[in-house]
C-alpha cells in the first residue's frame, strides 16, 4: 500500500469519527422563531469551511481526543450493586494492593541484592556483566507485571534471539525526573536504553546518532521504539517519527491493545504523575492486553522513510483496531508554527473574498 492510500484511508476514518456540527446548531421550529433578517450561526458557519473547522474544534477536536483519558462510568447506582462495589473497594485496597506491594518489595530486594554486586564487581567482564544484568532486568520487569496482575496474551512469533523466551529490549524514551529518572540512569542504562529530552533541540541529532550506533552493534539488545513519540490513549495512532525507519534495518511491528474492563492503562502525564499512575494500576483488578507480533517489514525500493513509517502505522492500526489520525504527537508539547497559522489565515481570507464576490 502506498503512502497516499494510507493517508486517504486515515482521513476517511477521521471524518467518520468527527462530531457533526449540525447536531449542536438550532434547527426546525427554533430557526423559524428567530426574527427575519437576523444573522444566524448556521449562516455564519456556512461562509467558510475554516469557520466550520474552528467550531468543530471547540466542540471536540480530533487532536485532543488522542490524549483524552476517559473516566469509567459509575455502575454502583442502586442498593443492589452498591454492596458489591463496597466489597470490591475493600478487596482491592485492603487485600490485593498490600499483597502486590509485598510481591514488588520482595522483587526489589532480590534484584538490588544481585544487581549492585554484579554491576560493581564485574567491571572488567563486560560481556558477562551485561548478560547477568539483562536477566535481572527481565526479572524485575516480571515482578512489576505481577504487581498489576498483568494478563498479557501474545499472538504470533516473538522477535527474540533466544527461542521461546522474550529478551530485554533497549527502549527509547523521555528522560524523567525523580525516582523514575534515577532508575533510567542506573538500572535501565545497563540494557542500552536511549534517553532524550523534548525541550532540547540538539537531542534529536544525538538520539539519531545513538540509534545508528546501536543497530550496528551485534551484541546490543534489540531496540523497542514507540514511534509516535508520546503516550496516546490506545484509541488512535498519531503520525510515526521517521527516525526509526531510516536506519536501514528490519522493523518488527508490534500492535498492543488494552482491554479497559478493569483499568485504563493510558498514562495521562498532564494530569497525573507516574507514581499516581502506578498506584492506579496496582489498585485495579488486573491489567489485560493483547500483543501481536506482526510480520517483519523492510524499506521497499523507491520508498521513502516517511512512506515506510505510514505503511507500518497502517499495519499496526489495522491489527489493533486503532484509528489513524494525521497529527504529529509533538504538537501536544508545542504551539502551532507561524507558517501553519499564516496558511490558515490565507485560506480564510481567500474564502471570504470569494463569498463577497458572489454577493
């Protein structure tokens, strides 16, 4: 599938999901009761598609929906269900949560008592040290998943160097402050993870160089990249960054779809810290998700990295049932560029002039 086909299907899916402005405007008897000759909102929006888009953005824009966390609907609405809800709160917070904290604490004790001696005593044996640290990181990750009662269903062959066993990945992620940043700079650094800071423009060049160096190392862990560059609410897929698709190596698409029957695993970093998000997962019944390992993809002859990224995005979105939207996820952290504003202003001015000429 070529890039234009992907973008066309994305636009059609977006149009179907876009709210209808007509539903929010007065109609029928309400319009008939208005004084004759009075300018109506319906006539004003009919002047230009730009005004219609602006009104649609006020009602519910497609970009914000990609990062919106939907609170669960209350179900303890009568006297029959309220006792069950109280029992669930008691079980989750006073039985399950303390048990999970105990499990995670035991995991950290085992991990730290092994990781610290290995990290400092095997300085001269890098290959052996990396192998042991990788196994220890895999172990503590398993404890974390157990502390959420993670139920993960895998589909398809796993991209692993070791048969029937998942290997630790080197992850590319945002550099975080606090205790999460401490884990990044010490423990996760041992498996070759790459960090970046969105506020630093030079970090893009540094990350691109580290990516090229990492894929050229035969003994390095495989890279796990979230090409959207930000957290999305698992209903949509925003545009993929092309950096992961211009390395000249094989890309193994992975589609993840969460079942939100027990908890919404989406981390809205604008509204809650990672600690609060972790507590939310640990006080839920379970975290359930499906993971599909899809057919490896390579850059086709004559295909650009952007087209390659769109093709992989279409494969992942189709498999996980996600809606593709033509947005850059980094707009979440920045304002629109002056060129984008000027182009919108020019289009609006031209449409207004055409409307006046018709009059």
